[in-house]
C-alpha cells in the first residue's frame, strides 16, 4: 500500500507538470477539501506554459495525451461515459489519439523469442520495423511458415512491461479515487473507484491479445459467407497473451477516397455496404466491431471491406436485437404506433403510460428527422433522441445499445465521407426487413427452438461453468459496467475493503504518534 502512495506522489507531479489538474479545475470546481488534499500531495493548480487551447476539454485532452498510456486509456474510457462527465467533455475526449513512439525491432524480437522459443522463432522471417505504434502495442509485418505453408502476416506485440506499469498506476489512481470519495461525499454518486477499477478490468482484457484474437475469430466465423466483408484470419500457432498474428492486409485505407477511385473502387457501393454489414452483424449475429473509425477499415483490390483492431467489440442479446430491428424498421415506415407497442410488449415502458401518448412522443422525434434532406438523416441521431426521450417514460436504456448507437455515429460518418448523399433509410431497410422476415418465418422458428433445446441438453453436464470467461470479458466491455454477481465485482469489493483497513490503520498510527509526542514533550 505504501508503494501505491509513493507512486501517487509521482503521478501527482506528472499531473501538475502536464497541466491536467489545471484543466480539470476549469471544468469542475473541486471542493475546498480536495484542493487542500492536492496541495498537501504536492499537486499544482498552476498551469505550466503550453500551446494555447481555448476549450478546457481540449486542454484536458492534450494534457492526458502527454501523460502516456494509463491516462490516454482513462480519457478514452471516460469518453464512453457521458453520464459521469457530461456530453460536451465526452465529445472532446473522443479526440484522444492512441499513439506513442514505437519500441525497437530488437526488443520486439526478444518478446517473440520468449513467447515462442528459439526453435519456433525460425518459422517467423522477414520481420519488419514497426509500421504502427499505439499506447498498448505495435504492429510489424512478417512472413510465417504455418503447417508448411508460407503466409504474409501482421504481428501485433504488446509493449514491454506495459501491464506492470499500467496496473501499478491504476492501483494508485484507485487509491486516489477512494481518498476523494472519502473526503468529498458528494463524489460518491460518480462511483470514481468503480470507474477506475472497471477501466483496469477492461484494459487488462485488451492487454491479453488472446481475447482480441477470439473476438476476431468469432467475427470471421460470423461473416465468412458475407460477400464484400473479409475479416483477417487468425494464426493461433503464432498467437499468445502478448502476441497476435493475423493475415497481412493488402488494401487501401478507407480514408483515402481519391486513391480508392483511382483504383476503380466504387466508393458509393462501399458506403452502402459499410452500413449494411454493420447492421447485419448487429441484428443477425448480436456481435459487432465497435471501433469502426477510418483508421481501422481498409478496402482490398476486390472492393471488400477489411476491418482491423478487434479490441473493442459490442454484443446484443436477442431481446435487444429484436428491439433494435423493430424500432428502426418502424421508424423507417413511420409507423410510430407499432414502435410504441414494441416498447410496451418488451416491458420497456411502464404500463401507467398509454401507447398513444408514447407514440406521440416518438412522432415528435421521427417527423423532424424525415423532414431533413437525405444527407442529414441519421439513424444514430434518431436512436440518441429516442434514448433521451425514453427517460421521460422511466425506461432504462441498455448500455449495449448505447455502445451500438455510438458505433453507428462513427459508421455513418465514415460512409458519408465516401458518399455525402448516402440515404441511411434506403440502405438500412432491406437488412432489417429480411432479418425480421426470417425471424418470423415459422420453419425458422422451429429450427431455432430445436437448436436451442439441443444446446441446453448438450451443456447440462457443464451447467456450473456455462458462463464462459471470454464471453464474460466481452460482455464487460460491451456493457461498460460491473455485474454484482461477477468475479471482477467481488475483486473490487475486496480492494475497497483493503483500502478501508489501510485508512483505519493510518488513522490509528497517526493517533499513536500524536499521543507519543504529547507524552514525550509535555
């Protein structure tokens, strides 16, 4: 625990030097006790000289950027929690760039040797210098000999000692969060300790590259028959906790519109396909890539969409998939009564309200959107307004749907950069229509019931272990919360108990010291 305090002092100096505390003070007015606490710890509320940035949120973003991996990840995580920091600050923090200088090829080779052994290392050759470096890992190109076949691959390698540094700094921040909550009782509602602990859980999952490999593999299996969408293949013989090996992408970044056109790629078709593949994965599979920004999407020579970086994925259960498809399809057809009825049937809206009253509120959202020009119509904007509206009717929005809505914002933005006149409704309608038709088909329903029944029977002997660890990990990421019945939740409670004991011991030690001084010097 004392090691955490020493680290807390070092972090305090970094915070003061970067101007982070100054930026936070501009956004929030900390209680006087917190200011005193920062002063005692050696924090400075005086901002050091840095380039002039007008908005406090942008200044905070810049400060966190200069602080390294832990604080970049903290900022990115808080960007997904507008319920804690507010919409405007969350939007500013979305601009955080996950980029750091690369580590050497020599260090990367040492890691490969440690992970695979000297003999197996011979199956990796033409290993390149780093071609991309982020806060947690970097990527190299290479060739491998896999089951006697030569393959061109991309190899993602964790930064040396990143887990140790990250966990130590976050442990110190958990202690800081606990101290702040103890001093300023009003901050308890923000659940600062839980927020930092959840970031620790999520990023430790991200730092185990086997989880990312599993996510990529699941998406590959789900989409292998989808024309126009190609997920790189994972090479499990060359994948460990610290190394991920997958097919090398031969393609053009989706951000290079002119280059795509020069190579004969139909960008309008790509724009439509991007939206359709995203929706298909969400409603059909309940599993989607939740980080679909321009840097993570390539187009190969055949015009196929090729995603990379599978660290952040989203999951939707059957109820939420049905809900999403029905409401979007209902809005497309401007059938507000049907959308309202779906909310009531699903038990999402209290029966003390009337269907007609709720339908009227939905109309107030839908009609203004349909009155806009094609290029301004947005499915993500509709969902955001819907989720805001449902609060008035005591409906609790599912975190998975919020993640989907955020991803939809990004996907629509990328699609519109390729074709500003993409008609979101026209593109979405066939996907939703086909899925709803298939799920309502009697034969399909029978097959689904048989499949579910056989799955239950097959897994009865292992019922106590049915909560697979990988699925639990991805659910934590998708939901952005700790379940009261989960192992991470109990670990958090254990950590809080340790901090309470430490606090009590510290107070006792202080009182003993005071009594000793009184007795000696009286």
